[in-house]
């Protein structure tokens, strides 16, 4: 699959910078969320939260797949609400947020989102503190062949930072 990336227009009239976050249930997502919110406050823009419904290995029946999509969509909406509640609890009540749900592989859908939305200008990821590694997406982007040719800057927020440290660094 070859993607054509659009020119970033986040600083042109009528456009605003978007901070892309990959929404999931990990604890490091919260670090990325707070960092992006603080950046929005300091430099304006919007948070774009992307939730990807990944295909299941066993899909012999279309009805089963449809039920899985419906369940994952409900889960995504709940996670969007939770993320916004977390922002409100720490004083980020008026942060503009967009929600996007896509189906496919996480890395592919992330790249498609960046290719299609010319306002996405920074990918913000939280890095796990797990001894096994920072997480599959962070590992791939930091060490894989895509790292040097990624179309936008990537900000990786260490999962062990305290809230005050995240805000100070943003």
C-alpha cells in the first residue's frame, strides 16, 4: 500500500494543528493525553483521538464480525468519554477534541489518518514502563525503518512522568 501524504496546512488560515493520539486502554495513553492537552493550551490546536478496531483472527461468519464491530464501537465511545472526563478533572475543560474510529490494523490506519488529514502535524504516544518494552507501536516507530521517513514529528511521552512533569515539559 502506497500512501500519498498531503502538505501539512496546520498554520494556514482556516486550519489548526492536530495532535494525533492512538486511543487505547493503556496507562501510558493518559500521559500522552495530558501532554497533548498542555500543548494545545500553549500553542492552540485540537486533539484527534483515533481508535482502531482491529480484525479478529477467526471471522468465518459476517454476523460475528458485525457484532464485534458494534461492541468495539461502543467501547471506543466509552473510552472517548473517559478521556474527556480525565481532561476535565485536571483542569483541561475546554480542550477541543475530535474522535475517529477506523477499522483495520493500527499502524496502517494511523498512517492513513495522517495521509488524509492535512492538519495532523504531531503524533503523541505514551511509552510504557513495562520491562518488556515501550509498547509495540512506540518500538516500531522508534527503531523501525519508518522512523527516519515518518511524515510528521513523533513525541513519545515516558509513562513514568508525573502529571506536573508532563505539564512542565509540554
